[in-house]
C-alpha cells in the first residue's frame, strides 16, 4: 500500500515551506482551495503529480462525481495553464450522507483530488491555473468558485511538503482492490432483473462497508441492504433499481460501475454488459425449452387473434387459388409462405438484438408507433385491396406488382411476401402466451431472443406448414372459376377495412391531418389506377405514373413530419390517467387500482375494451367506491410505459394488472380479458 513517503524529508520540507504554503490558499466564506504539487521542481522525465486541495468549514460537505439525489460534482477548468496538460481528476472514496429518504455522496472537512499533469517541455517552467467550481451544503447549499494557481520551475525535483498529503488521498482512490485489501467476489442480477446482489471480502476487518452503483442516467439505485459476516471479513449487499417514475428498472444489458467503500478504503469495478445478461438469464435447459414451447403455442394462437384476422383473408384466397394444382406445386408454394413468416421473425429478432446492444429499449409492436411504418403499411394494404377489387390490370413497377399479387400470385415471391405481410400485421398485439415468451426473450441474451422468435414464427407458420405436409387440404378445394371473382371482391373489401383501421391508428399516432392527407392520397391513387385501366393506348402508363407520384408525395418526410402528434381516443371518461405515483397514492389509501395499458393500434386492446371492459358487471365493479380504474395510452412512444411493462417482465400490450391491499405487487391478467378474470382479480385485490 502507498501511504507514506520519507517522513523525515516531509517534516524538514514542511518546516521550511509552511509559511509559503499558507499563502497559496484562496480563501472563500465557507471554504479554502489551493493547488499543491508532490515535487518541488519540474522533472526531466515522467508526469508531474498535483492535487486540488479543498478545506471546508465545520459541518459543510461537497460532492463526489455522482452526487446522488442532490448536488453537483466538483469541476476544474484548467484554461490558462501553460506547458501543462492535466489528465482527468481522480476521486477519493466518498462518504454517504443520508437525510430522510435522500442519499448524497461526497466529502466533509477536507479532500484532495489527485491529478497527473503531462509536461510537454520539461526545460521550461510549468504554470497551472485552475478555476474550481463546487457546491457546499449544510442546512442550505452555497456554490463556491475558487481561482488557484501553481508555478514550478525546471530543476532537480525532490519530494515537496505536500507529497505525503497527495499520496494519502491517492491511496483512497478506488481501484482494483489490490491496494485497499478489498475483493469483489461476485455480482449477479436478482431474480426479477431489477436489482443487483454483490459479494465482497476483505483482508482487514470491515467497519462501515457501503456499495455505490452508477448506471444509465435514468436509473436510480436504493441504499444497499448489507449483511456483514460475523468475522467482519466480508459482506453481501443487495441494491434495487428504479426509474425516475418510480417503476422497477430492468438492469439486463446495462453498463454499471460499482464502488465499494469502507471508510477511506475503496474498490471500483466496471461490470461487463454481456456477463450481467448471462447471469440474469441463466436458467435450466428444461425451463428454456418450456419458454420455447410457450412461444410456439403463442404463435399458433396468434393466427386466431383479431390482429391477424385481415391476414386470414389472404391465406384463404391463397388456399382457394390452389384448387386443382399438383401436390408438389402446392407444397412448394406453402413452404415459401412459411419461409416468409420465419424470415420476418428472424429480422425482428436481429433488430431487437441490435437495438439492445446499443442500449435502446425495445417492445413488441412498437413499429406501430412509427408514422412512416404506418403510412407504408396503409399504402401496401390498399394496393392489395385495389388489385383484388380489379382496380388495375396495368403494368406496375416490379416491387409493386409483386406485392399486389400477394395471395393471388403463383410465384414463389408472391407466396413469400404473403408470409411477410402476415407477420407485419400480426405484431401489434400480444396473444395468450406471446407476452410471456416475448418477456422472457427480451430480458435475456441474443440466443434466447433468436430461439423464442423462431418458435413464434414456426407457430404462426403452422397452417402453411400443415398444408405443405398434407397438400390435399388445398388440392381438394374447388377449382378456380367465376365464383372467385366474387370472393376476390369480398376479400378486397376486408383489406379495405384494414386500411381504415390503419388510418385510425395514424390519426392517434400523428394526428388527424396526416390521416386525412393519407386518405386523400389513397383515393387519388385509386382514381389514377382506375383511369389508367379504363384508358386506351398510353393510358396505362399515365395511370401508373400518377399512382406512383401520389405515393411519393403521400409518404414524403415533409408530409409526415409536418403533422401534429395525435391525441388518442383510447382513454375514456371512466378511466383516470395512469402514473406510478397515482397508483401508489391510491393503493396506500386502501383503494383497488385497475391498470389498463392500451393503444389505438392494438386490436386485442380494442376487443378487450368492447367485450370485457364494457360488460355491465365489470363496469359496475370498476365504478364502485374504493376502485380506481387507470389507463395509460401507448399509441405514441413513451419510454416510461415501456419501463413499467418491463418491470413486470412484459414487452407488449394489452397489459392489465390489478393492485390493492390484498395484492400490493399486482395481479397480472391474461392478454385476452374475460369478465370472470377481471371480477375475480378485483375481489382478490380487495383483500
């Protein structure tokens, strides 16, 4: 350990230079500051070590690099220094100051911040000029700004009078623990992923151990719950994490810095993101396979959910169009559709992995919060509908003609795009089991994400794979005939209804202006296509050109970004606005709180609202005295809602949970609500 230099030399130099040292202080009302050096002259080789020395009046404190719940850290501006390049200031181990529920970290009485200085030209004098900005707090807080300077001439360096002082505080700067006798043995995420468990051992008996965690700016850590060993040579500590909104924070995939402190001893460790995620998701093989199975079942059920109903029309037309075809041809086409579904889920999985790797929170269906995606989907669905309705029989660009023939084309590309389209429209909502599977995947590592998304894709593709295995299911259908013209028009109207739903979502996400512009553009595109179909000669080319021009204008960034944010119609008069603080306030008052996380683009949410939540008995229970229904609208992106969802291990909606005296942690309801499930949860939460 580095605690002392030559004591005799230090005493001798201090005696001869103490009067000069006293003159170097810059005195302020409540503190004094100065610059000190570990040597008396500029060395011909090696860096120069200096220190920013601050003395505080009795009872006052200043702050560490992460001040905690209040304050701001000490900063130093070296502007005006000559022949000197100071490095980053080093921070001695701080103390925790607790006042009621607030914790801050800093220093009292006196602190020295060691700084290494690179000297470009050791043959010339070094002039250091620093403006030190810091905050002092007691009952009140007072900002302090001290201008300090130090000049050293070249020569033969010896230990300066303050070398021991700098060395003392340098030994208090947390490092890998080898200097302080501390060892960080293990760090794991808690079972919920919303906290960390730390295990530390010490060479010397511990007196007042503490753990300070630093992470992303939007995450706060609790005081550690410390369990000290009987021999005093080790302890375990658990820290919980939460967001500024008060919801538990998911720590998987976050970079953290831990500072272990015991008096003036310290240890600092930066935690590897991948290692933390691996610890958090380390489960048995049987449990992992269980989640994969749940994902597969969820994918199958997704075929029957309202989110996917528009896609079923395309599937039906695809089956009917194969009447009379050879089994091998049918098998190949349905395998192509299944591959379209699987490829889409793999793209979603890789996108989730990529976003998480750069620290972006992800959720299921969040693409429906993006107006560009919504406008694109409205255009694509409308092109499909126009084709099925016979609005055009003219040459379109290759990308549009291939897309427009989905469900009516016998090309592998057309069948592949059928699977892609099915996946795109299947992602706004969570079917039963899908929420559980997605929650496990997005809180785990890349392998788990890929495995679960693959299982979901296989489940959604199961009808296509079934026909591929038993092609007679398609070949036994009646051969195409005039009846198919009527069928195409019916299915075209079904897709037109899907377009109306997308326009409703666009209005909620980006405002009615954009919805009206897109509606007008889609009508103009249809008129252009119909004109081209009816015209002779070059009319087809003119119609196609007008249609493409309409598409380009409608989807241009200037049109989309100029629209105002939408005001969702989801929240009704019966529901209050959900916040974590409002939930906690009502639960602490003994009320039962029903939370509904919903969005305009979530079809299952709308089904829940119209069927379960509109039931007379459910409405009466929600309107009863002592029951508070609260609703959060996720139509537009809101990271606080995503954070709340992840705190419950969920990444998609619908999400409903009931809190109360009998259920302080909440009763999570199934994705597809029933009258009985809601009423039972309300009764159980009453206690």
